[in-house]
C-alpha cells in the first residue's frame, strides 16, 4: 500500500490561525527551541487537516504555555506531573505543549514517570514511527524534518509500526490507537507490530487498564468515520473480550454499526437527529445486540462519567422497548410516532432507525424524523388562556394533543384546533 506524502508546507500555506499560533509559540519559547511533533506533523505530511497542534519545547513547557496563553488569550491547564499543558483558544481550538521528556513505566499499564530529556529521547519514547517525527518552528517556516526512526518511510508505505517490544505492555491503550489509525488512514499494521499486539492481548495487558481509560479510547474510536471497521478489528484481535468476557459482539453488530453511521451521515435531512452525538450513538449501537445484563456489566467495567453511564443505560433500555413495540405495531400513524419517539434522545432515535433496517415501521420512523419538526399547533399559550384554560401543566398536554392530531391529519386550520380544544379540554375533567 502506498500513500501520498508531501513535504512540510510553508507557513503561508497554513490557515491564518495556525500560522499565528506557531509564530506566537516560537516567540513564547525563545530562546529555547520549540518543535511541532507527533500527529500534527504526521497529518501535515499527509496533507490532512488537523486543527489541534502538538508542540514540544526543550525547556519548561508550562512556563512557555503561560506566556503563550497570555498572547493568544487562551485558557491554560497545566499538568506539572507530566510537564505538559493544554491551551483552549477562543473558538474551542486546542493546543498541547510538552517538555521534551523520557518516560519509564513502573509496571504494565501504569501512567509513566517522566523526566526532562533532549528532543531525540522524546521521539524515541513515542508509540509509532509515524508519530515520532518533529520539525523545529523557525521564523515563518518549519525547520527540516527530524525523523530518526523512519516515520516518513512508513508514512509513504501506509504502515503502522510500533517502536518498542514492550510498547503494548507499557501502555495497552496503544492497542486501540493502532486500530484507530489503521481505520482512519486505511493503513496496514506491520507484521511485527501485529505480533506484539496479539501477544499483549493474550498476556492480559488490557485487564490492567482502568475502565475510564478504555472508555476514552472507545469514545474516540466511535467518533471516527470508519468506527464500525475499527471496532470490528478490535473484535478480531480479541481486545473486546479482553475488556469484558461477555463483550463478544455477534456477527450482526457490524451491519448495525454501519447503519448507525449511515443514519448519522444523513442528519441534515432529519432535523430531529441534528444534535445526536456520534460517539454516544455508536457506543449505544455497540451495546444494543448484547444481553441487557451484559450491558450493565460492561458499563460497570468501563466506568464512563456518571452522566454518560446513566444516559447509555437509559437509552439502551428505551431502544429495546421501542423497537419491540414498533416491530409488531399495527398503528404506525405519525401521532403515535410522536408519543413513542419524542421521549427518546437524539442518539436513541438514530440507533432505533438503524435497528429498524426495513419495513413499514422504519418508513414511519423515518417520515417522523424527517418531517414532524415542521408540524406544530397554530394555537399558543395565549390562545389557550383566552379559551378558558388556566396556566399550568394542562397547557403542555393540550399542545401535545393538538400536535398529535395535526400529525395524523385530523386538524388543518386554526378553527379546527379551537374546536378540538373546546371539545377535549375546556370545561372537562382534563383541566387542572
């Protein structure tokens, strides 16, 4: 496999914000040398956009980060233990700075112990050759490419190659990153690296990882356009069952994940899905074909943030319930779709549409997600008050009933709606 690789661009070929960030970083670091490194350099060479910039300084990165934050009006988050700092720029763009360092892993899957070191030592401690390249930031340009480990050659051949025999033992999250890069770039994994991965999985390396670290890697994977393929690679390598013995995705899972991805790519035609978070939707699809008790056990192992864990558990239960209900439903009118689908999150709606691969239930759900947003009652709260309804929860129920009737095509004019309210709500027992 070959991949088009070009030379590092000149600063004037970069977008104005990147150019200004790099120039400001050079000034903030002076007189210490500062380098663009890792994924940023990799993607520059591939001609791919990468808005997050990774920098290494042969000096105190936290001091440099504070100077740079002042210059860029950014928020800085220092991490003294690792000699790193994250900058969040106005508009949400991210910049990572690190002191050039060497690492030592006290035991498998441990967070590394670091100490300042020259740039070459920093490159040698990295995960893959394609992430172990650097370019010094000089005035208005990148300096010559620094590539001591053959990263450019591997990039040209579309190859992912680990740098150390202990790479996946020291940091098992690299198993997930390897699969992610393979899927994202359509690269191949070097045979020696594949051997190391299989040995690490067989040796129980994944079991040493904290659940939160695994969840973060899965969440990053779920946001990739090729997420289904990446997840399937992890399945084939035995990584998923190494996370939890019952996380054995059935053969149907790949098709479901592909359909979830397709649904998410069509959200512009379905406004009720526009706010769906791709990461959460793909993870929800991944859990759906597991036994409900297995879902609880897997979430317990992954220990996602409490809010996310609760939402995934709730959405999973809702998807199962609604899918069963709609599969055998006779009444598929749009008013019923409103009652069934409105309580669901955007992510659950996306997965539900993917679950209903074909048939009348899928058509009804698709129609609702694509068109119902534009169908709303003509009457408003003030109209209900003038009709004699006292303000309170009755307003919400009345407007919901009006919308259901309109979706079913039973109301067309404002007069129809007034008659509906007078008949069903005003003066009756439904008033609060």
